[in-house]
């Protein structure tokens, strides 16, 4: 495999406008995400954005960034455009898509998410974490992976939902929104219309499942903090302040 990490980052956000540039411990959040991707050391790291200030913030620390359109419906579409611009000959056959609001994602999580693609049948790899807090089991904001066990800490994902699933005794798994795509799978995905279950659950990975793509999940140790609200941002700032 010849992987590349692409971090989509858009300026507009309904709950926290301008969040890629939000200051955390003296640096924009997008720079922290870029640093986590560099620490993973899996290949070239690229930020795909629709904003000149975000692009300059990344370039100011020596990172690589590319300008993309501002009308993409999802980060996956932005990632695909970035790859079409910078790698039209498809030298990179695996794309690690890290959301631009995960400043605490770890090296281990990024690298572990790539493991399923060692199987040629797998189109997409993604991480999950066992849920330990009762409130997360019923929270619609926590996406659950329903999967068939393949090996210790490894699953074939059958469904993703905001509901509490599956029913009955046993562990539940919190899905982390990080995807490792085969290049061909991403091209196929962005060419599909939004699917019925995707629209109902508001989860784009269901489009891939409905189209027959295989997604395998790897259990990792911790859910990275996703910064979606002002409260999340304060939590991130507190975390980095304690580290410092």
C-alpha cells in the first residue's frame, strides 16, 4: 500500500463556526490534527480546505494544504477532490481520512484503522471503542457499530446507527469517524447518490454498506475528543493545558 493522510477542514460549521482555526494551547485546532497525523508516520499528510486562512495556518508550520471547493456535501467529497487535484495518476492507493476536529486522535488509532486493508476484500477500515458509560449507550450523538466478530478486536461492520444496538446482553461499540479508504472505493462512493438509510440515520457510511462495500472495524482503546461545540472546545483546551 502507498497511503496518504487527508484531513478535510471547512470554515463553516453550524455549532462552532471557524472551528479549524480555534486556538488550543497556542495553535489552531487544525494544526494539532495535522501534528497527530504526522506522528502516525503512515505517509504524506495533506489538509484539504475551502479557506485561505486555514491553508496558510497549515503551511506556516510546514504542512501541505490544498484549496478545494466550498460546496462539498461531505468531507469525503472534499478528500476526493483533493486527491484528484494533487494525485491524478493515483500513485496513492489508500487514503486515510481524519476529520479536522479530532485534535487528540492518537498514532495507534490511526495506524490500527489501516490494518483491515491487509485483506483485499475490505474496502474501508475504521476504528471503534467499547462503550463503558451507560449514557453513551442511548445517546443519539454516539454512533454505534453493529458488527460480526472476525477475530479479537476485529469486526465486519454490518450496520451503523444512532439507536442503541444490538439488543440484548453484550458489548456496544462507539464508532470513531475516521476512515481508511481504498482509492477505488472512495471514487465509487462519491459517485453514488445519498442512500435511504444514510439519509434516515444521517450517517454517510451507510451509503457504502447499502452499495455492498465491505467495512471492517478495529477496536481501539479510546475515543478521541471530537470538537463540535463551544463546550467541546473548552474540554480540548483543558486537556492540552494539563499536558503542557
